C-alpha cells in the first residue's frame, strides 16, 4: 500500500465513491483538448504524474488518456485514482511500468518523492454539494507542482457535450481559473442550453441574473441566435460562427479561428 503524504495509513480517503458509470471514448475530446492546451506541460522531462481522479467502475478513461497523451510524451507516467478498493483491484491487471492504479481521493495517494503535473477530475465534483467543491479543488491544487493544471470537468453520458474549468496551480496561493472550456463532438445540433446544464460545479450554481456566468450564457445564446443561418452548413459551422460572435462581443475566445472548429 502507498501511504498518502501527511496522512496516517489507516485514514479513509477524502471524498465519496462516485457512481462510476462511463463509456469508451466518453472523454476523447477532453483528452485531445488537453494535448492541445498545454503540450509543454505534457512534455515535461521529469517523472511528475498525470492523475485521472475518479475513473469509475472500469479503468477505461485512465487507459485512454494515457494512450492519447503519450502520443506527445511516450514516457508519461499516469496514475488512476479511485476510492472504491474493488475498482482498484479490477484495474490492477491493466497496470504497467508507466500506468498505475491506487485507492485514494482528494488527498492523492502519492509515494514519497512523487509529484503531480496534472489532475483531471471528470464527473466527480458534480456529485458533491456546492460548498464542498471549492475546498476539494483547493486540496487537489496543493498537490500539483507550481505551473501544473487541474481540470475539473463534466460531460454527458457519451461525451457529446462536455465542459471543464482549467485551473493553473500556483505555489503561493490557491488555483487560478485560466479558462472555461465548452466542448462538443458535433454529433448533436448546437444548443448553448445543452452546455449550461453541464457546467462545472463551480459555475453551474452561478447561472443567476446578475452573475457574470449568467451573463455569458445569455450572450452565448444571443450569439447563437444571431448566427443561426450558419446552421445550414451543420453544427460545426454554427458553433464556430457563434464563437466568432462572442469574440465580437468582447469575450476572449482562445484561438477563435481554429479551436471552435475542433469542438471547443
């Protein structure tokens, strides 16, 4: 057993067991986004880990993420973390020299000397109360190296619509929100309301009049209405046109000529 740093070995992991349901390729688009968003972090020439927190009943998402990110860095170490010891036991046959599975929660089960460059927590915090989400994110960020990333995301059951907050971890203070990602695989018609119901935990409760998150969602709906003629060429064209309209409204859309066409 690997003892969690700073916690007695008999302490229960911090958090609760998630529902655990997932599907193959559910997080494919999120993996591709990660590789495009910060390839320098993925390519760091050290042994710092990428952590898939709460991978579920089967290790599918961890193995898929490892495969995709290793296209950039073939030597990337990946750790899948689950609170349910039965799920960990079932995943162990898939472990290898670069891929491991351990029982743990928000207090990551790290061995002495291990560091973390990236934590991906998808469909984890959605199952917690709003008041529990921020402390959980802060605890995770404390365990990531300065300059590393924390990705808190939510998706629908098949990954057709997903969202994520990208938090940059800093040494002297808490994590800093760097971006809100709104992703799709274009299998369904474009509708901003589909994303609104899948916002990350730290955003979804802020969709109330007067809050900037609510203002953004309403502006995105207006941008979609203004560009509806683009629907003729399919959801990709409409999604991209709406992103352009948001840019015109003053929003800082990252690489608006490229990334919206890729689905984020």
